[in-house]
C-alpha cells in the first residue's frame, strides 16, 4: 500500500470530526443548541458553573 498516494482527511475542529463520523448525534445536538445570543450565553454559563461545582466536589 502506497501511503503517499492516499488522501488523508484533515479535520480542523471537533465539530467537523463529529459531523463526519457521528452525523445523527451531531444533527441532534445542533437542533438542541440555542440559537439566540442571550440563550447561548446562559447555557454556556450554566455549563461552566456545573463544571466548577464538579471540581469543587472532588
């Protein structure tokens, strides 16, 4: 097998990787994702607080 002739696929983000290898779960997650800036900010803040609480509980 000649590796120089093989075309390697390069992913620049985890989203690209997930979209290619896990299309169903990627699509489901994108539908659940908030669309407006305020809702996105709130959900990201909640995620951050949950991560902090988990670390403090350790």
